C-alpha cells in the first residue's frame, strides 16, 4: 500500500493541472474526471477512500468538487498538496472568467457578443431546470422532505426569505425530524457519484489508499483538538484579514467592502452546490446591491457553465461587474480585476479551512446520524431553492418586463405578457426538450443553443 510520500510532488502537480483543465460540466463531470484519473488510472486512492472523502465534502458548504480535490491533495502531500490541488482546480476558471468579464463589460452591446449570450441564457434555464429534476428525484424520498422543498420554494420565491435562514430552518427540521422519524430523513446518496460504488473486489497489489499511511498513528484527542484549533485560527486570519483591512481603510460603504462582506457570508451557507446559493446571490446582487441586472446574472452563469472549474466561480463575474460600475478612484478595469481577486479569495479560503480543520475528524463526522438527518433536510430545502432559481431565470429570459408586486410580506413577480420574447421562448423550450426528452448533455445543449441563438438573434434583432 502506497504512502503519500511515495508519490512525487511534481508528478502530483502535473496530475492536478490535468484535472483542472478537464474540469468542465459542473460537479458531476469534475468528480467523474477525478475518479477516472486518481482511482482508475493512477490508483493513488482506493475507490472506497474516494467515496469516503466525497461523502465528507457533501456535508460542507462550498463547491464539493473543489473541496474533494483539496481533500485528496491533502491525503497525498498534506497541507502543501491540499493547497496545490485546490488552487490549481480554481485557477483555469478564474483566468477564463476574468478574461470574459473584461470582454463582456466593454463589448456586451456588440451584436455578436449579445447574440452569443442570448443563446447561453436559454441553455442555462434548461440546465437549472434539469438540476431541479435530477436532485429532486434523488433527494425527495419521503413526504416530509417533499413538503420541506415546497416550503423552501415558497419562502424564497413568495416571501423573499434570505437563503441563510432557509438553510438554518432546514437544519432544525432535519435534526428534529431525524429524531422523530429517522426513516423519513435519510440523506440522499452523493449526487455526483452515480456509478461510483465501492468495489467488492480487492484492490490490485500496489494500488493506493493515500490516507492509510496516517491512519496507523492517530494523535491523541487532546493533540488533535489543539491542532484543529490552531489550524482554524490560522485560516480565519487568512480568510478575514483582507476584509477587515479594507473595512478599516475604505469604510463600510465601499463596493470592495460590501462585496467582501457579502461573499464571506455566502461562503459559509453554500450548502447544496452552486445552483442553490446562486438564487441567494441573484436576489441580493440584483435586487439589493444593484451590482448587475437580472439578465447579466444569467450571462455570468453561462460563462461559468462553459469554462473549467467550479460553477460558483460565477461570483467572480458578479464582483467584477459591481466594481466595474462603481470603481471609485480606480480605472474600471483595475477595479473589476481587484474585485475578482477579492471575491475569489473570500469565497474559496473557507473551503481550505473546512478541509484542513475537518479532515482529521472525517471518520467521526461521516458516521454521525445527527449530521446525516441535517444533511437530508438541507438537501430537500435546496431543491426548492433551485426551483426558485429556475423560475426566476425563466421569467427574466422569456419576458423583457417583469414587475415585482408586494402585498404585505408577499412578493409576486408578474411578467408583462406583451413583453414576451418569442425567439427566447422558442430557444428555451427547445433546450428543455433536448435535455429532458433526448437526454442531451450540458455541454452539447450549450453549444447547440449558442449555434442556433447567434443567427436567430441577429436575424430577429429582438
């Protein structure tokens, strides 16, 4: 059985670069790529150990694929390996979205650029709708979980309840429900591990289980707690220092400070993947802060869908556009670039903290029934939140004029029927049929919508 020191660090770096460049298609595709390379091809970790790590990452807020890469990097080469794997996983998406943000902010009114994003919007609606169906089919396995998903949708869509409160309520309901009816609050299997079941066959001789070398010499409980607290303190300083420094220098109202505070808060409530938290981001960034328009949020998600890396990287685009529009004394390009770095920092620094603090305790966490029932509640609520995102995107894609009507605490989004964009409606419907009826993959749906959307948009001019 290999130890982590048997794998040269430089070879590991080359593999993580390869994983990063192939990390298209959202968490399902990213996790499949890692499984194929790390388990099947390199045999650096066993299949059981891979799934063990994946289950732990599913309990955490944040992008599970990036955290899985960080976790396995940590198993291979401890902190240096985790940092290398996590940073390399994020880097291609960061660079791609930064370049696209620059082009978008300066040239989005150009007919060709507008036509490309017209097609992307239709595909994104279909992709999010498909995510609702895929996650809901797996997660809503009892009546109480269906009711929880419906309540979460109503809370955010009709009453504008903040996403963190919905997650907190789902945790409480999951914990209580798990004690009363544990059979009704069982967690769903990992959503991105389809087909990745532990093998009943023995591993070939020499196959790796990168975490095994450290399992034989576990530190004492007191030593483990002390190390965890020191690691937590270090990463809290790393994560929060830029935000506190900007707050002291620029003041609470500066766009950099607002973005740093908002996305720091978002980083600890991103349960359920990018689609769930993007509903919250769209709600706040568009309706509260005014950093970008509803259709621009769709364009940003289209960028994230078509570039490597975690889908949550779209927050970088949100930060760029907010600072580009309110650059203070900086050039808009410089302000947008700095905001991209800042938002990426506060979004992903907690991911490293969760892995480096929690990995030594992963066995205890994985076996916890309390955490399992809480996860079941979170996942059910996430289905309702993603449904809100799908409806919100669809309304703003198909209708050019969507009004918000408030009746007491009730909030209704009412589209103007006269503002319907028939070309967008037709393309969106076609994308939905392609994904649901003909099982067309995400990448092919995006490519088809762009290929059809460009001439359609240029011809209709709508």
